[in-house]
């Protein structure tokens, strides 16, 4: 793992995605991650650079050391980088065949608004965490 922080691109109006951001902020005690909403300039650019539609992404995106990870690989990559006991669920995701795990991930991603809800506007970081967000 490099010294540059990894970037997680997320859907800023998705309640599930915002909870994932809250999880990262809570457990990233060594500042390994920066966050970019897909609705922002940085998030859109990173999605496009890694072959995902900025207007309708099918996945969150983890960019680490110049490599883009999507679907369960992105989730596993975040958990692995958090370290400690989070490496166990990361390993479980990595051991689960992608042909099984990724379609399940994509189904949840396609139905995220119906299952978890949608906000009217992007998540606004508070002053203490604003430096972690790129936009």
C-alpha cells in the first residue's frame, strides 16, 4: 500500500452509501481514505477515468495506488486497508467467488434507493471531517 490516501467514490444521496462513509470515518483512525461524492467534480472524474458512468454508476469505486476497484473488491479493499479485525471480513469477501458475490452486490446497488432510501441532497460533512472530502 502506498503513502497516498485511497479515495472512495460514493453516491452522496444514497442513505446506504452515506452509512458506509460514516463507517469509514469512524474506523479509519490513520487517515487512509479520502472521500468523493459521485455528484462532485472529483468523484465524477474518477468514475469516468475508471470506466464507470458518472451519471449512473453501478458501483462505488475505491482508487488506491492508481488502481480502481469496484463491487466486492472495493468493499474488501476498504476493509483490508482499515486493518485489524476488519481484515477477517475482507478475507471472506476475497475468498467468496466473484461470480457469486458481485451479482449480489450489483443487485443491492441497483435497488439501493428502494431498499435504504435517498436524500434530497448530498451528505454534508461536519467541520471536523470536511478535510477528508475532496468536494
